């Protein structure tokens, strides 16, 4: 009975190790996530992220660089996680840039309204 238990235990450990190795080896490269993250970063740059959200853009680009290095090393799980984080940082940068542009536009409109009021006040006797 004791020999059977040792064989069963050894076989179980070997099976778990084999499944773990197969699971890791079968993880595909995160090509789609990498492409989506790159597109999101490009969109953030186009929205003015470098100007209005430079910290977030730098974080996104650094994480994307790290994701590319992980991809080269075939560390697909880390590459996917870093690409997802880069995507989140880029989205934040894009939203911050859009918000800053909207704020600037609102300030311009408020200034225009002030100037118009001053003109109206000058022209009315």
C-alpha cells in the first residue's frame, strides 16, 4: 500500500508539472493587445497627450517599451500585462489632453464674452 501511495504521489506531481509547462507554453503571443495598445498610444499623441499629459504619456510609452522587450523574450504574460497597463495610461493621457483643450476653449469663449460685454457697455449711453 505504501509503494502504491508513493507511485501515485510521484505521478501526480509529474502530471501537475507537465500541465503547468503545457499551459505556459501554449499561451499565444499577445499580438492583438500589443496592436491595440500601440493604437491607443498613437491616439493619445494625436490628441495632444505629450503636451497636456506628459507624465501619463511617458508612463504609457515606457510600459509599451517594456512590453516589447518582454515579447522579444517570449514572456507573453508579462508582455500582455504591460501592454494593458500602457493602454490604460494612454487612455488617461488622451482624456486629460481632451479635458485641457476643452478648458482652454472655455477660457477663450469666456474672454470673448467679456470683450463683447465691454463693447456693449461702451456703446450704450
